[in-house]
C-alpha cells in the first residue's frame, strides 16, 4: 500500500516536471518571438534640448535623447517626433508636444546651415492661438543642433507663411523670431529684444523657461537681465527667479569670448555659495543674448565660479 502511494507520488512529480519542461521549451507563438523580434540599441546616445508646451501655454526647455549615430536629417526627424501632441511616456509629466499628432514629415533637406522641413497638411490643424508657439517650438528645438542656423517650414511644398497668409512671418526662422514673446512697449522708442530665463516648477521638477521680452529700455542687456531676475521673486503666477532682490551687478566686462560679472555679496545663498538655479538662469540668459562661450562670476572682484556653455548645455 505504502509502496504503491510512493510510486504514485514519484510518477506525478515526474510528469509535472516533464510538463513544465515542455512548456518552457516550446517556442512562443507570439509575433514577438525570437524569429521576429529585433531590438537595436543605439551605441551612441546623444542628448538634445527640445521645447515642450506646459499647461500654462509656455514653451519649456527640457532634454531628450536621440540616436547619435544617425545623420542630421534623421536626428531632425527624431526631434520633430518628440514635438508631436501624442501620448509619449518618455516626455516629462506636465509637458506636451504641440504639433498635431497625425502630422507626417514628407521631406527633410539640409543645405549650408539651413534645414527645410516639409510637413503633411495635418500640421495646419493646430489651434489658431498656438500657431506661433508651434513655430517657435519647431525652430528652437531644431536650432539646438549646432549645424543648424535656420529653419524653413513648408506644407506639401508650400511655405507655411503663404499657407496661413501671414505676411509678417519670416521665410527662414532663426532665434531672431523669439520664443514665449512678451511685449512691454508703449512709445516704440529704444526698443530692445532681451531673452531672460525664468524657472517653472512642474510636477515637482524645475525647468528653465526662456522669455523673449520686447522692452523700451536703452540699457545694456546684461543690466536688464539682472534687474529683471532680481526685481521680484515671481515674474508670472507660474514663473520664478531665485536671485536675491538685493543683488547688484557692480560691473561687468567682455574679454574675448568670456563675460565677467562682478556682484555684491547678496548673490550668495550662504557660505559663499551661489544657488544653482541662479547660476543657470543668468548664464542661459547671457548665452542667448551675447556671443560668448563662458561666464565668470565674481563677488567684490574675487572669482567664485565659471560656467562654459558646453558645461551647462543639457541641464534640465
């Protein structure tokens, strides 16, 4: 009796093991089995800045990655795909693409610093109040590629300016077009365009937001930048600056490709430390307004730190 039970248990155990082994060895019938699934990992991941739309309708600078082994046209295609208004799990929470999601790229060409993107007609479905923002997002995202100096945008071979019957849009978009434009003009006298970077906290993360301001102010741009960043903690309901209101720019100079800024001690957070957010807001603003590659921060003529454009290129 006991012997029969023991043999029965051994038989059941053996059959179970054989069954599990058979299931494990049988190839999956899924379309993603080893014969069909081809996963390609990029050997050279490249970071690139793109500009996505926040819930406050501001274009926010953030970082994505593309395959660095691709040619320039394919990199441009990858950047544009990140700007589509579709559900993309890779995009940060609270930020979205702005190009209508069914838009297709018909053609991309690159000649002597100018990249030309020809879109399908679906791009014209963008909301009227987001047309300019979309052009800004495309332009500034593509201009993050060092080889690109200008962007041409067309729809089925026809310049988008003609498609929208907009006479005041340029044929070639550059940074002169501006981004997140704000106007503070009353008399149209001494008008300057100044780009200032503020901070927006979205889903618990800080992002840098460029504001292109058109102001009646004949002062040097660096003076306008520092005054704007230190004048108030809040620029708009959702934008902030962490620069202490008592901070003063004592003097500055440009030596070759370096700008040297000399501040009073109010720029310090404590113990001779300058907040990272203050450093990046100032340096991003300088690099967008001046043709320099490095910024040196001094306090009472003592050098505290320096930042090169390449060192802060991909800070979120």
